[in-house]
C-alpha cells in the first residue's frame, strides 16, 4: 500500500486515473481534507467520507458508420466509430487502411474521422480499431466501399465546363457553396438539383441522344473531348482519372476552349456533310460516302483521332490494296474518317467507308471537328 500526499488527493476536481486490468479505472476524490488512495481496494478516503466507483469496463465497438460491408458509402462523409463507454485521452484512436488524409477526434463515446478532401469513388477502406481485453490486445476490422460518382453530376460538370450543347444552373440555394475540392467531391456523390438549358441552333436529332441522369451518346463525345484536353487516354468513359481531372477542372474553372460541334453525313443523294458549331451551321458541302460493298458505318460516333496529313492504307473490295495521300483527316469510328482526297466530283458513293470532301471544305471541316465532336451517318 502506497500513501498519496494531501496535495495530490485534493487536486481540482479530484480526478485520478489509473490504467490496468480489463480497462481504465477512473476514481474520484471527494473533499479537501486529509485522505489516502488505497490502490488495492480502489477506494479514495477523504476525511470521514468515501466514494466508491466501479472499474471502467473494457471498450468495445457498438457501431461503425459506414456500416461494415456496405458498398455505397459517401466518400465525402465522416467515418464514425461508437463505443460502449466515453473515450479518454489515453484510448487509442482507430485508423483507416489504406491511409486517408484527415483528422480523428473524440466526441463522448464516438471517434470521428473527417477526411481532408474525401475518399474517391469505388475505393475499399478498412476501419481498424485497437482493443485490449483481459490484457490481450487485438485489432477489430470493419470494411466498406465507397459508391460510384453520380452520372447526373458528371453531366452537370460537363455542361458547366462547356463540353455539352447546353448549360446547367443550380437551383437557388441548392448549389455548391464553394468551389473547393472537398465541396466538389461531396457534390460528385450527391448531385445538387438544377436545370439544364439547351443551346439553340442545333438539329433536333441531337436532342434525341440525351438522357438526363443516364449514360448516353452526348456524354461519350463530351468525355472524349475532355480527355483530349487533359492529356488522358481517349475512351469516352468516365473512369477514375477522368473524374479526378474533372473535379480539378471544376475547382479551377478550366472550361472547354474549342466550342461544341456536331456533324451529319447524309447518305441520301446528293450526299452531303453538314456541321454545326456553337449553335449555328458553319458548313454544308457535297461529300462522298462509302460504296455498297464498303459502306460508311451508320450511327453516331465521336471524333477520336485527327491528322493533317497521312498515307491512308487499306484493302479495296476487290482485294487490291491502296495507299493514298489524304489531308485534313478526322477519324470517328474504326478506319472511317472525314478527309480530303482528290475526286472528279462529289455527292455520291465513291469512298471505301469514309466521308470524302473537296479540299477547301475538308480544311474547314477539320477546324470545326475537334476531338469528341459527334458525327452522325444517316442510313
């Protein structure tokens, strides 16, 4: 038995903390008179009065948010671990694996982690909680996976940055309050409400490709254009690298500098190519589409490669090979491209799957068909 001085026993609040056994014991000294702490009995005697408290039970986890096993967590939200007892300074805090930049804090029975900029989409995380029971230390694990980012938010950002033929305006008081990385990430998980407004001047067929809140052809072209501007692989899909670059662009206000273009190649004779740019028609020219044995693919496709000059090589329907010098080449699907090649006339099927134009028209088309521009080939 060890006797503690009167000064130690009469400290403000009289709280003396001792660790050991199954948990942490908290003992309260009552009164300011002479007294002694007897570690064996766990009681504090202060004059004629004594307070008896139970030893602190071992800490155990009551709940974790996001819940263990969840696969749709919002990576911008806090991570919380709730225990059966209030936490004290000596209790070890949980941690995340893999590590995430942020801060842990104790709030009563809860340990709360606030990520600095959030956890990216489709990321697997494990909350590690250290516990000591009967003198044996162990680590309990709780795993979750963050959800995918919102397709609607993808469209909102592409519209805001000028990659779609429409604008987007948030509802009054419902938009992002700031342009910080954390705010952009939070909105990526839960899109704020707002309204899209089409830019006038485009043909109605362009509207038919749009599906708000769902992946569509307009998204593919816009993503392709964004990928090119930001040095990413061109696949028209919003993967992790696209989202990371998109959130940075939203934070910094990096808008599309090329404008928005749309083209229609018409198989009806006389065959023609028409281009709209930023809501107005900028080109209408005679064109040569593919012959019946080597037709130009019908559908709508984004421009994915551009070359001012090349030797275009391939195989003719009769099995012979060609190697033709061509200029102002804009590939939109497979080996099919809008380009110049010298012909005696234009306006009817002559190409092997491409859209051939006269020289001056081809040069103009090359300028007005930046990466990601949609080209529709009608039946």
